[in-house]
C-alpha cells in the first residue's frame, strides 16, 4: 500500500505562513489559523507541504485502513484559501446560506478572501465542525 503523502510534519507553520507572497492571503491565513486554534485548543501543525492542520484523530478509510488526520485545517492557494471542514456540509445549509461568497467541495470550503465571508458565520462553521468531528 502506498504511503500517505499528507501527514503531519515538523515544518514551521509560522515560516510557511510568512512566506506567502500575497499579503492579503497571508493576513487572511493568519486570521483563519487563529480562529481554528481557538476552536480546537490545538497549536497549528503542517500537514504535507501546504496544509495547516489542527488537532488529530484516527480516521478509518474505506477498506479499513486507519490513519492520523487533522480535525480541521486550511491551505492558502494562489487563487483562494481552502478550508477543510472534515464533516462535510450536509448539516450546515443555514450557515452556508449566510456565509457569503464561497464554493464547496466534499469537505472543502473555498473562499477568495476572508472579507468575502461573514467571519462570525465562518467561526460557527469551524466550531461546529470541530465539535462534530471530535465526537466521531
């Protein structure tokens, strides 16, 4: 079985964030990091080369394989910031309707700028996801 590429590393999150060239994305990433740290009570850790994750848990994949995975995380990309909402979005229709400009994937929330969304609603989404994932 192939080794998982996205796993927790010892790379400095502070160094990673400070190297983001786009100042707005860097500031937004620092703010999102603070929101996620407060929600989890966990210090940020790098997961792979470009994901900032918080907390960890055992995740059972299809086929029974178990692995360590983050409770919540984000990745600053060139065109947007991707937030990893690990329990998906099925239970968050009302929050997403109030969030502001965003796109979603299975467990990915894509925003261009933090100013495009309501930070209070985003915080509710982060806190709710951490609480739900922590139960599993």
